[in-house]
C-alpha cells in the first residue's frame, strides 16, 4: 500500500513511480499549450462556462502569467515577486498590453520549456514547494497547470478533448500530495471516507477525513462514497471542474459535494 499524502507531511512521488518521465511531461505540456494558443487566436470574449467571471482571454492571460512567473523565477534562482505565483498572475498590473494574445502566450510557454526542460529532472532549482527543489517538480506542476487550464479554455467551444489517463492519474496524485498537503492541509477536515477509482488506468485513492485534515492512500477500499470513471474525469472532479454526477457513484454523495465545496485554490 503506497502512501500518497497525509495531512502533516508531503511525499512528492518520483515521476518514475507514476510512470511519467520528463519527456512525457514535455510532450503533454507542449500539446496543451499549443491548443491553448490556437484557441487564444479566436474571440477572447467567450465565457468559460464553469468559472464565473472568466473569459477565454482572462484564462489564457492567467496561465501565461503563471508561466512567466515560473520561468523568470527559476532563471534568477528566486521568486520575482513576494506575493506568490497565483497572486502575481492575478494582479491586473501584470497583464500583457498586447492585442496578439496567442503569440504572447506561446512565447511564455516556450520560455517555460527553455528554462525548465534544459535541466535533468533531479537538478536543483528554485521551486515554490516546501519539500523539493528538483526540476521535476516544475515539469510536473507546469504540465498539470497546462492540462487543466487547457480543458477550461477549450470549454468555450463546448467540445472538450479528453485528458490523457496517465497524466490525469499523476495530476490527482499531485493534487493531494502537493496542493492539499502544502497549501491547504486542514481544508478537508471532517468525517467520512471517499474512494476514487479510475476505470481507464491504474489509479485508486482512499481518502479518510479526520479532525486535522485528510489522509490519502493509493489503495483499493470501501468508502462511505465512491466515484468511478475515466481518470481525466476524476482529475476534473477533484479540481471542481465537473460535478460528481458525471461519474458513476455509490453511497453518500453528500460527501463528494462537501469535498468539492471546500476547495478554494
């Protein structure tokens, strides 16, 4: 039984343990960012249907600014701002003044590739993590950032492309192992057990809520509620992009509603 995350410590799984390697991350990153750049060339006023207040241009700008922050910070060996990447990317003062949004975004994505993938996965670089300073952290984080936001931005077309199952399993591991453990360790505190089961890849997660947070194991088990479906849909579930009704569920689905409602990233 492999532990993924607990409420009090973080374990960043090796890429090899998740069957995702540096070149696979790069291919997935470039595929997602190319698609975003293509969409950015269209009408930027189209609404992202599942994120209130966000247009296509807003979403593309946010992701591009995240890329710029990371690439510049890694290049100089420390953060370019003291507010953190999310706040910096959401600061209106940092928005690009350009009508060529697609070209600007592609440049930002290319900068990430040039800065991050010049390294071997175990090279030491600046990171925003409390537990690792290896380049593979950014290979994973930037790929997952691009993957989920590609889905967000593509939603303006009402024709989303499925997320690769292997990347999705890795993304769910990262969500619990990094975001929950390092950024919001007590956010899901409560009672009850949740079992997530991917149907198109090897991926299962047993989530146990308690007064201090949650424990998550990569394991089969019987929870108070279970959700089964493609790994990509499970990734979108944990990131609160889709409702659990899009999946096969068993048991007390109020726990899934609560789990999604508590997400504030």
